[in-house]
C-alpha cells in the first residue's frame, strides 16, 4: 500500500490560488491575464500593477467579501506575490 506524502499534498494545495481571488482579479478588476497564468508566485509587478492598483484590490476585496483588512495585512507592494495576498485575505475571511 502506497502512503500519500502529506507535505506533497500540502504543496499541491498551496500551488493553487483561491477561486475568489482569481475572480476578483480577472472579473471585477479587469486584470487582462488568463486565470491559468496566475499562480501563488506571480507578483503584482509582473502583471504590471502598481501600489495604487493594490489599494483598489484591497477596497474591492473588502467590498466583495464583507471584510475589513487590518493594517498589518495590508503590507502588499508591487513585489508581493498573489500567494501573499491570498494569505492576508484568508486570515480575516
């Protein structure tokens, strides 16, 4: 009997972004990139997004999910990854 390696299973789960975040980026904020091109390691900078755009993302996430992000979760910069954003949103959702 083959046992599934738990760390590998966790890695597979961490390699995917929450569908809600992908929808927020592609549908509500009109980021022109295919959802298949978005990964946790994708930076906002690589998508051509600046700090002003990141503030729009935060406002949109708060409105969409009915949450208020604490200031320490808002430490997103253009060099931040989508995975970091997903983790920040996950802590308050």
